[in-house]
C-alpha cells in the first residue's frame, strides 16, 4: 500500500485519560514495526458522508477521499481520456497538483492561504505539497514520527477553511487489507482465532482535534523503520499514567468534502461537457459507471454552485435526471454457540433469532442445503465489507469471479474493475472489500457462517456464495451512488439475491434505476426497513419499489420499537439480540453517535470473534438466508415465485392481516420451503376517497383483493380502533381487484361513531383467508 504496511499482530486500543488537554490518544500495542513510509488514519465527522484518510508518510501528510488515487474507469462508461471540453475527473495523479474542488496533499506545517483577489468569490484551492522523498540516512523525518526513543507526537487536525480544530470527529487506524482468500500467498497468520483478542481501533477526538502517537525506533540494524508502542497500561482514567507533553507537534489542515450530484445521461454520452459548469466554479467528476442504458456521472462541486449546475444539467438534452447524492448508513448443528445458551448471561438460546423462524436442529434435514441436489446461490452483501479470514467463514463459500485472473493487474473480463476476484470496494475503488467496521461481516455471518465445523455459530444457508461488495466506509457510511453502483455490479455478475442492510433519508432515482436493472436480471433485492421508528416511505432503499422490505421483531414476536413502519413494509424477522460474527479489531456499535453502548459489551466468545446486536440490519439477512435456501432447493424458481413463497407463508402477528408494522407477518422459513410457488392470497386496503353519486356522498374503498384461485372477498365494519363486534356488508366482491376500487359504501352506514375500522377478508377456494384493516376517522 502507498502508506507502508502494518504487520498483522499490531492492534490498537483507544482509552480516555485524565490530563489538562482533552485528546484522543492512539494506543498501539505489540512490537510489530510500522514502515517509516508511514500509516493511515481514517477520520469522519457528522459533516462527512464518506470518511477521509490521512496518509502519514516520511515527509508529509496526504489527505485524500477514502479512494485509491488511480482508479480504472470501466471502458463501457468512460473513454480513455478526457477531452478539453469535458469536465475533468476529481482524482489527481499521485505527486501532481490536486484537481480543483478536491482535497490535496497538505504539508505537515500550516500552509498560508494565498491572498484573495479583488472580486474573487471563490477561495483558492489548497496548495499541494511536493511528492514524498525517501529519507536519507541519518536525516530526521519532517513528519514528526522522528527516529528518537519514545517520542510523543501530537497530530492536530484542523479545518482547512478556518484553521479551527476538527471537532466531533471519530478516528480509526487502518491496518493493511490482507491478501484475498485463496491467493498464492495467503496471510496464514490471520487465519487463527487468536487475532480477535485485539482491541478496537477507534475513538472520538478531543475538542482540540488532537491525536497523540507514541513513537519509538526499530533496532539499529533496521534504521529505516519506526514502531508504535503502547503509552501506558490499560487502566481507568483515574489511574492512567499521564503521558506528558508532546515533544513534536504537527498540524494537518483537512479539507471539507464538497457536496455531490448525480447526473444520469443517455447511454451514448460518456462525459459531461464543461459548458454545464457555472462560471468560476470548481467542478469535477468523482465517478462514472453505467446502469442499463444510462451513464451515471457523480459530480463534486461547492455548495453555492449546486443549484445553477443542476439547472444547466437539467436543461441539457442528453440528461435523464439530476439529483443530490445523499448519505447511506449501516442500519447497524455441531457448532458450540448454536447448541447452547447464556453466552451473554441470557436464559434463552444464543441463536434464538434464526431458530424462531424454523432453523432448528430437528428440522435441519429438510433444508435444501442439506440435500445432495442443492445448488450454490450467489448472494451479494452490499455493506461495509467482509473479514474473509474469520474462522467461521468458509472460503469455498465466497464468490469468485470466474473470468478474472488473480493478481495480474489486468482487467481480464473487461468489466472496468481490475482483479475483482471476490467483489469490489466501491468506497476506495479497489479489489479488496475488507471490513474495517464489522457490520458487513455480521450480516454475512447470519446468512452463511459455516455449519457443523465445530466452531462458533451456524449461518442459515450453506448454499450461499457470498459476493462482498463494499459501499460503506470504515465508519459505516457511504454515498447513495456507491450503493447504486454496487447493486449494478451484483446484477451484472449473476447475484440472485442482493442484501442491503443500509439506508438513509431521501429516495433517489439512481438507486431505483439500479434496483430496476437488478430485477430485470432476475435478482431479488432484500433491504432493511431502518431503525428510526419512522415512516419507511422517507427512507431509501426501503421506500423504493421492487424491494422486499424487512422490519424487526423481538423475542415476544412483536415489532421492535426502533423499526420503521408503513405500508411498504413486507415482512418481519427477529432483529433483537442477534448473534453473529465479529470482524477483527471492530466494535460496530462503539463509534455510532447517540447510541448508548459501553465499549466492548457486544463482543462475545472466548476468542472475542462473535458479536451481539439488534436492528433491522440483522433481521434482513435472516430473510435473505431463507430465500437462498429456496433457490438452492429449486434453482428454477423465478424471483417473483421465491418472493411470493416467503411473503405468503409468513405467520400473521400483532395486527391481523397485512399491516403497516409487520407486513405479511413473521417469517416462517419452514412454511416457505413447503409453499406452492404459484400460491398467493393478497388482501390490502390502500386508502379511501369520498365522491358524489346521484347527489349523495359515498366512500370509495381502494386496494387489492386477489388470489391464484379467487373465491370471494367481503367487507366488514366495526366501531372504534379495535372493534369487538363486526357488521358485514351485504355486497360481496366476486372478482379479483388489483390496486383498484374494492367497493363503494354510502356514508350513512358510518353513523354512530367518529372512528371506524374497515376490514377486508379475501377468500381462497382452498378455504384460506387473508385480511387487511384500515382505520377511518370522521371529521
């Protein structure tokens, strides 16, 4: 890597200490060296959508977005070169000056800003430093990671705009990404479970934006290296050893990321013309990719120019749509932990969540993945990445690109992604989707942790081939455009199921475009409803069409209070106290603002390689794993059939019928596996409308009532929100209705109460019934 390497035995621990200046102290334990070339620190704050990285080298500190400097553009969506009349790419060539509007290399000493010219309405871009040079023998590096015994270095992060300390930031040390699984020289020392005893690499900076590093040299026979050593023993703040004053102080001026816009154009237009750029604006293209017949251009520009650029782009005849690029966040056997309880002091089963939906020992022989004829199913997990060296992950169950040759540096399959052997990192634009956060590894474990290997837990499906696609950074955040590109990649590479345990405010057209494309390829997109306790209609991708939206339930089969709700919720699955895998050096709940969590309390197991958490993020892979089993047993099933089998076999809970809180009900995996692919029974009331008929007001009840073998449907009325008695309307519904008029009722029938419940009951010819309820309040 460009910033050197950290051996696998190095790990970090962050602790608060009592001393005069509040600071976040980077604790490094172990004796493995860090190259004098440097290391990387990733930082994020509430104003950053994607974390930036400080690359500390022997001569300078480089700030870049969390992406490689030299991405390979997909040939299908970019020409080899940018024409002078096109908007340039944002990514600079290493060692050269930065592209306007993007972070530049900044020296360790403050660089004075150029004077503002008269009439100038733009601040000058940061001044780029010279390319790093190799340290000469006996020369003292300028970074401050000096070759002197036990030097305490203070690295202060300040805003480039005003020079003020970066407040409210969270910092994480990024160890090198290990070799891909199955390579010629795998990191054998990463395969052992003892690696998970390592601490967590993250904490919040103090108000002064300060980060302290304790630095010591290697032995004299290795003068080209330094090492990071532990400042003091692991003690409470009151007993902590005061580290003393820094001997060296260096300041890094960090650049705020500009907002991003997504511009979709017709397929024959692979660049954006520079004439769209407002006068004086610094605009560049962060990424280009293709979805179906559209080219997607992600543009970075200063906030004051967004409106004008959007107007210019919207008026251009080649533009399909222009929209903001909002943030997306993680929505936080013979296996010993499967067979036992009490791992965290509880009285119920450790893996109660998957057992509640039917994954039980006595039923396991019925599961398709246990049958000789089962087929592997490619499942894309779009998340924070994967710890592919976790002892409970079977490398044979990680998807591999059959058309790519590992390690040759060539885009063998001409898809625009060089050496994409097991997936892709869309955040850093590289081929190693390694998990620095832990969320993606947890989600993957629910689906596909190895079964009957004598280690830890069991995942739901041994037929899943996991395609890890990293669209969220080391803090679980990413742009909607990154998720869209990952969805498109999954669809183009044969994923039959796409798991999206992520989301955020604002529905986007680019994500909808990617989902529509994936569905056209036969993929099923399973998404988390979200953990805000609000209407799912405002959250993406859960509020988009064509997805299976999953909410969470607790151990009493009730909707978890944090779960989003609404008519777009399709199904529920257990999402409280879910047990799964922990990625090394992570504590996925510890760096989330506003979450009451004590550092380390979710980490479980003697080797600390397991984790317990709650959220719709973890209910979602239970549904994904079940659909995987359906397809493993019957690969000829269409996406529509498999989805229907899961939804229409769900166990009705709480409010009778399809409701806004649990959709069709609680997932019943056993019933889903036995379901008829053609069977369905749909009963929904979408709304009501008052109209006039022959001069009199009537209430039109709208919705859907249909089955694969329809008998009839009836409407019943009851007073109040929870009626004890019902009045059945004499007129029955004798023909199926799909998203249309169910019945018209004279308003006179609603006399006697100001609140009524309308109940629709749809009857199948086999005798099965499904109902839906609608609450009506009269003015």
